[in-house]
């Protein structure tokens, strides 16, 4: 009876948390009762709901629209304006392009071409797939990039395992048994679905159960060479799977539209500091491309050392006869390329629009020289990256996909776009903007700034280090977008309180929200690769700790070196407010 009762209570633990959280926060309303306390109540309530996800993230983001008018912080019409910003227009344009890339298979051609450039040696093969996935995630969502690349990777891994099986032809193969049963496949899918809370691969998943056992004749004499080789294959599968998950996050930080936290940061900056025009596609790429390249190479080295071995002599070896596994991998890659056929006109059009979009982003307002936006001198600041993305995305609904001999059909349809558009992220970000505006209107941001002023006595780098560690830890258990939305309204007053360029604190914190590498539930890319059955949670934890350290060190290196002249980080900008009685601290 007690067991059934406890089980029933646990089934409703989410409901208890939903009800209990506002009750515990009631003293803010009843005891203090100021506008700052009322806004703090909303902020804490949203933060707890976002971290625990007891309510869908997008619906939690609606709380400012409900509570701010009730508390008299903002009018309902004013709150509603915060839910659709320039960010959303940029997101719509980028998703239009991503929809076309995925529909016409350009992503597969790009990934396979990049892999053929580096070869099929296991280490180079892993680097090739990681580079391809990172490049794709610069322009499409990280989840989409992994969902595009991972089925190709799985096909290559299966061919490698089959090549090993073929090498033992003519004798009993005790060491490698491929057991592909529907029941195991379904169990793994269910596990991944539970871990990722609904994220699963878009392609059918083949789960490979590798059972290592010793042949009867050699059991007493020790492990057979074949068993050792099988274990090595399993380790390679682990390294390859993790490489794909991690490279999607690493590539995503490179560009502003590459991942949600970057876009949220950019729009938050425009909202809170409207005179700040120092963040654009070009200088963000200059800052983050070196970070991504260094992180990608170090992560590749770390995964190779952790799962495959410490023999790096392959780096200076050239030529030589390919092994059976390398031949099998090359065969499947060549077959995938042949199956794509010659490049089609739709892929060419998509590629041209992609290149034009990037070129226009880079040259709109590069900073070191006048961009094409200067051709409109009477409309300074009117044209943004969203204008470019939306214009070219709009063209994809007009350009014919086929020749006149066929019925007119545009490159993409509304139904296809709607299936790719992350409406959840759009609402989540809108809620974050509404929350940020509420903290400003209620005076909570000024109160926090005054409260944090004593931190001016600490070295700035120490403050940034603590912030990055906190953000990196929280993003492992909370959504990346939710994490950055919670912290931005807290960190900008902190920077103002210690009289430090807000970018000095906000940029590293934003980048660190993308470093969620430890668990399958940390982000959807981790959940997708976990669903393929090659990994355990401990594999992710061991590898993810190292990648978190690599990411943190790379971000700090960038911020204290090339980031300083790029954004004038050692100078307190004129677009940020100067608080009375600040404690001036220079890095």
C-alpha cells in the first residue's frame, strides 16, 4: 500500500513542484512587496521552472505576459511587444535556408566531400566528420546538423564492423557478434527518448550489441587478438559518436545564427544597450572562428587519446596500404556520394543563396571599412542581418525548383518551413526579452547592480572565471537558451557595477552556455548520438569533463588576447550607463 502511494506521489512530483515553488516565493510579495521584489518573484519562478522543465519551456516564457500586468510592472500591450523582435526575423530567414539545404540534400554532399578530403584512416575519418558537422552547425541548428550527419556516420561504422566480421571468415567468430533485434532497437530508442525528453534521431537507428567473449580453445591462455581488435572497434565507435555531438556545439558558437544563445545575446544587447553597434556577424566570426578551430582540434586529440590510444605517429605517416576497415569505410562513403548523383540545380541555387547570405552578412558593416549598408546614409541602423536573412529566405518561396516543363513549385513550401521552424525557441526567447525589460522597468536591475558593487574589489578575470564555471555547470542540466536568458539580466548589471565593459562578462558567459557536454539530457545532439547505442553515460561524463575544460580555456584565451582589440574590452564604453559611486576596476 505504502509502495503504491509513494509511486503515485512520485508520478505527480512535477505538479507538487509547480504548486510549491510560488508558495515558497510568496514572502517576496507579502513581506517585501516592492516592485523589485515582485519582479524578482517572476524571475525566480521562471528560473526554477526553466531549470526543472516541469512546465514546457515555451509556456514558462509566457509568465511575464501574465504576471507583469497583474503586478503593475508593465502593461500587457508593452509586454506583448517584447515577444517578437529582430531576432525572430533573423531566425525565420536562417530556417528558410536550412529547410532548403536539408530538403535538397546539400548537407550530405558537403559532409561527404569534406570527409573524402581527409581520408579514411580512423583518426582522419573522425576529424573529417567532426569538421563537416561543425561546418553545418554554423548555419543550421545544432540538432539538425547532428541529425543530418549521424546516419552517414552510423553507416560507415557498420561497414567497419562488418569488415572486421569478414576478416574472420572461414573460422568461428567468437569475438564480434552483431545482434540487431527489433526489441533492442526499441529499448534503446525508448531510453534515448526518456533521456532527451522527446529528442530522437530522424533516421532509423540500428543498435549494435558487441559481445566480447573468448574462444573455448583460448579462454585459459588469455585474451585473443581478435577480442582486442573488437574492443578497439567499439572504442572507435564511442569516439566517433561523441565527436559528432561535440563538434555540433563547437561549430554552433562560430556564427551569430549558429546557435540560440548567440542570437539571444545579440538581441539582448540591442535591447538593453540600443547605442551599442559593436556586435555583428563579421566581428563575431573573427572572435569565435579561432576558438572553434582550436577547440575542434583539441577535442579531436582528446577523444582520440581517451578512446583509441596515445599513438599519434599517423600524423606524419603518408601513403601505405589501407587496412580492410579503411577500405570498407571508403567504399561506403563512395557509395553514398554515388547515390547522390550529379549535383542538381536545386543544390546549386541553395548553395548560391547560402554564399550570398554569408557575403552580405560579412560586408554589411565590417567595422574596419565602410560596408554596403553605408549606401543608405539616411537610414543608418535600419538594415540589420535579419533584413538580409529574411530577404533571401523570402526568395526561396519564389524561385522555381524545376524547369518550366514541370508544374511550378518553389524551392521550399510553407509546410516544409513550418516543420523546421523552432517555435519553442522563438517563444522562449521572447519570454527572456520580456523578463529583461521587466527587470529594467521595475528597478530590479539597478538594485542588483548596487548589490554587486563590492565585487569590484576582485580581479576582473577572477569574476569572469567564476561566472563561466557557474554557467557551464547550470547548462548541463538546463536548456542552453534558458540558461543564457536567466543570466544575461544578472550579468549586465554586474559589469556596470564593477565598471567593466559589459561585453567582457557577457561574451564568455554566452559562449560557455553552449558547453553542455556531460550528459545525454544536456542538449538534443547528445541525446541523438546516445540513442545509437555505442555510448554509456560514464563515457559522456569522462569525455565531457575534458571538453568543458578545453572550451573554458579557449574562451578565456580569446577574451584576453584577440578579443580585447576587437571589442575594446579594456575600455568602459560610452553606450553603457555609469553608475554613481562605482568602484573602478581595470583588468
